[in-house]
């Protein structure tokens, strides 16, 4: 996955989930671990409490998110070159002031 941070400007981190475990510090129920690999190698640990879990489920259960997940699971992945071309076209449209969807 790509992760952006305001602290890193336009730099994108390459990261991935490494684990989600039903344990945590006192008062927390789940521990989520993420590892970023490029351009820096970081290990990120998030402890989720009841409110975090509820907020996450509310986001995941939105119909638009469910539909996006279903499409992603059944769509064949784009070749990397095609995906970059689509991203470049979207960036050009954004610079030109158009908010059209590219894809």
C-alpha cells in the first residue's frame, strides 16, 4: 500500500500490514502492526481501543467501501505501466483544474 504523511511532503511510503492480533496494552483490544519499507524502514504499532474498533467498522461497512472491495477482489490487476499512466493522467487533470474520474 502507499501511505502519505504531511510530515514527508509528497513522498509516498511503501508499507504493508504485518499483523492484527487480539491483544494489546491494558485498555486496548487489538494490536495492528505495519511495516514501511521505502523510502524508510519503519515498524509502526497501533493499539486499538473499543472506540477505534467501532470507528473502523463503521468506515468498512459503508456501502461504497464494500462495493470498492468487491470490485477490487474480482478485477484483474492492472499492469504497472498502465496503472502509472492512469495516475499520471489523473494528476494532469487535477493540475488543469478538472475533477473528472480517470480509469
